C-alpha cells in the first residue's frame, strides 16, 4: 500500500511521521474521507472544497487546492483498490510543542487509501442507536482532527450494544458521532440545519438534493429526542455508512421497527448515483 506524507509517497508500513507534527500533539488539523466506487471518486470536488473551508476556518494557511487534488489522484492511482476510502489530513505544520501557531511552518499533508465495502447488511436490516448529550465544541462544522468527544460518543454506542450514538444539545438532535441524522414524519424529511453545531455532510447534502429532485418534502430544522422517538423513520448518513436506517433508539423501536418507505426510496435513488 502506498501512502503520502509530507512530500513523499511511501510504503504505508514504513512511513515515518515527524515527531513535531502538530497533528500528533494537538490534533491541530483537518481531514476528509472520500469514497471510491469502481475506481472513481464520488463527490471529490465537494470533499476538496470542504477540506479547504475547514483549513480556512482554523487558519491553516498556505494550502493549495490543486496540490490536494493531485495527491488524492496520485494515491488512488498508485494503489490497486477499486472500492475504497481515501483518508486525507492536513496538519498545521511541524514545530516544537507550543500552543501558538509556529512561525513560517507549512501545512503537512497525509493521505492513505484502504479497501471499503458498502455496508449492505446494515442498510438492509437497520441498526440500533443510543442518545446522549452532545458535549463537543461549538465549531462542529469544521472537520477537525480533534475527535476525542466523537470517539467517546461512538464508544458509548459500542458499550451499549448499538451502532451509533445520536447526540443532542439541550434536547435538540444535532448529529451522530460520525454521521448526520434524519427523521421522517408524515412523509416529510427533517434534519438539523447546516450551522456550527453539525458537520454539513456531503452525503447529507446528496440526500437533500435527491429529496428535492424527487419531490420528497424536507425541512432543515432541529427536532428533539422525543420528536425522534415518535418519528415514522430515522436514518443516518455518511461517506462510508451511506444511508443507514435506525430501527431502534435507546431500546425502543422506531415506527413499526422495520425500515421505512422513504428510507428505502432514498437508498435506491442514492444507489443509482453511485453505480
Ligand atoms: N465522518 N458528522 C460527523 C461528525 C462526521 O464525522 C461525518 C463523517 C459526517 C458525515 O459526513 P460525510 O457525509 O461528508 O461523510 C457527519 C467520516 C466518514 C469519518 O470521520 O470517518
């Protein structure tokens, strides 16, 4: 497997990470995960734009969009993986540990690819989710390397026999630990607005585009945990999880406990986009 770090393409297992990389000390950087289906990137421009926007938001300067695109293509081409996920991260730079931004350091890029299978089983069957308070910072629209809260939230699901943790702030559902959350009530789709409290998922945006184009009514509007418990359907989305139905939340079944019609419709429309 060939990966990229700090100017060089290297054998993944022999990569030497610089000890002064601020990603290592501070998680001081941003990242993206891009899906590759049948040898082609899916929504590459959207992911690249969001990476640039995240970098800008946390004042990582000197990042070139063209360089990012080139590295992504190069890593894909150097590996014989047709169905996979490409991970790319950008840290603020390499410098001795000090909180303030180092003078004159350049962003450090890392990229690697792995094989990824579509999550057919869970998309068919649905998964269990649990809910907790969202205790992350207030710049959740940045795809930050700092994922400590998300990691803790995900583990909470694992330890409670669930696949995802759905977070809420003061009772209003924000998103999953690594996914965006939707509910369906009386045929209308609801999801949290794309503000600073969620990551504006590329898959989320694709779902909203599909809803728009296919006359499925939707509202980008906050809803509460009790609203969600009463919903007809709930699902979450991400680059790797696609459209995953949630059939049980905190031990209570959602709707009649089976995967709902609107979820199925969106899954089938999404399917057509990627195959
Ligand atoms: N996670 N919300 C959060 C907090 C996320 O980390 C992600 C993605 C999403 C969905 O975004 P998208 O549809 O653009 O993948 C929402 C990635 C896949 C990860 O960290 O592995």
